[in-house]
C-alpha cells in the first residue's frame, strides 16, 4: 500500500484502488451542492471497481470553539450520504454510529460510515 496525501482537485482521477475520507466533505461547507460536488469528486479518485471508505459527522451544525472562528458544516444524515453516493457506487453500505456521550459536545448526532466501490462501466446503472 502506498499512502498519497493530496487534495481532491489536484489528484489524478481514477488513479487509485482505494480512497479514504474522514470528516471532510461535510466539514468544509454549508452548501448541500458543494458537499455533493466534493463527494462525487472523491468517488472519481478511484478506478472503476475501486474501494471507497468514508466517515461523516451526522447532523453536525456549523460551530465555534471558544472565541475562535465559525467552522462551516453541512448537517448530513444517512439519507443525504446515500443520495450522493448511490448513483456512482456499487455495494454501498452505510452504517449509522450513535453519538458517544463521553466526547465533547459539538452538536453532532454520531457518525455515518460508508463503504462502497466505484461503479464499473458494466455495473447496474452504467457509468460511474
């Protein structure tokens, strides 16, 4: 395995067998369309049939830590993640993890975990 650090906009599309994203797409924007665009770009990083794994903070609102800046967030849930990923993936599996009450309170409602593979040319629905 080779780990490659980078960003979605400069990484070569279809160049990887596996891509991982943890608390990113829902934590950089308050826009549902921008969230969807980031997720679609994430899917395109792996070659058809490649594995995608991701974790999303569920229903995370924009927040502020102390007197610092307001951090943007798009409050996703399982349905929102499914809506974005289902047209572009196969074997989509979403797991809802309840909030851990021992963690600091930021307004989230737990996590949504994703495991899928990028849709292949010949898979259900055609191109991914």
